[in-house]
C-alpha cells in the first residue's frame, strides 16, 4: 500500500493476503456457485416453515373447503389460498438460495487496494475473519461466515442472511405469509360458525373432535405468524423507504 492509504481492521490487525492466498480465495469463491447455508438450526427452522404452510394448506383445503356445499365458495377460496401459499414458498426458496450479497473472500490484496484509487489519508476497513475489504454498511455474519453487503439481519426461518440481493424476496415472503394467515383465520372463523349452526354434522369429513383440534392449531399458527410477519413486513418496508437496515436502526435506538 502507498503511505497515504490506511487500512483499519474491524476487530484486530491482520496482514494482507499475499497473491497466492488471494488466488486460492478467488478459486473458492468461483466454486461456490450454489448458495446454501449448512446451519443445523436454520435448516430445521426452514423445514418447520414449510411444514406449517403445508399444514395450513391441508386444513383449509381438506377440512374446510372440499366438504363445503357451496361450489364457488370452495373454488374461489381454494384458488386464492393455494396461489398465496405457492408464492410464499417460492419467495422463501428465493430468499434461502440467493446470495444475499456476500463480499468476496481474500480480496484484501495490494493489487486490489491500488485498483480502489483511494485518496491520501482515506480509511477503509478490512474484516480479519474474511480477509476482505468491507464496503460501507457491510457486516460479518458469524453463521454465514461471510461479510454481507447491506446486511439487515440473519433470519433462521429462511436459513440465510437478509441483505442487498435477497431482501426483496424476504419482503414478499413476509407479505404472503401475513396474507395467507389472515385468510386462514377468516376461513376458520366462518367454519366455526357454520359447524356450530349444524351442530358439527356434515360440516367436515373428519370427526368433530379431530376437526376442532385441527382448526384450533391452525388458528394459533395463523395468529402467531400474522403478528410476526406483519411486524417484520412493516419494519422492512420502513427500512427500505429510509434506505436503512435493522442493524443501523438498532444502533440509532441505543
């Protein structure tokens, strides 16, 4: 580096990688074309998310809509709910399998520093864990083991960080989950009223105790996911409109 440039580590001083290490890091980065975080907790949470969405789809379709005597009521609500469920799961996959904006490992080399054309006295930051130059608003994720550009947070439910490249998919995921939760709660309320009127006879192909248990669990799931995703959706929209991240908002709040 020239004497006018200063390199500041975030946590501790760390020597710049030599050219051989940088070449090895670049080769690893090119090999990692498929983005998937192999975190046990995250994979379990992602599986639970899919299971709960499919469970809700099962209860709505087979417990509420198919036994309904109104053909158009069942068709319209079935199409709407299943379309929202497919959109939610596809958004979940896109969020989980999209590179959130990982900074290339091992780019803290003399050649790369010279290509930045820094002004004399300008300070840049290097992550000692990734051995990479950190762009503005990039943060290191201990789970992904990478620095993520415009990192918002690491979400275990999508088994990935929410960053520059996949935040839009995460926002869509939270919106669709909030919508199907509202739809499921509305259908559950109507189904309860209908079953009470007919004294639980011919309102479902399942026995009354099984129907009640399935619907109660669906209502609890819907309330929990609606409150969580609605708050998260509002927070994400607010941060996008103000060009901020949750991490930065947290710093301001403290």
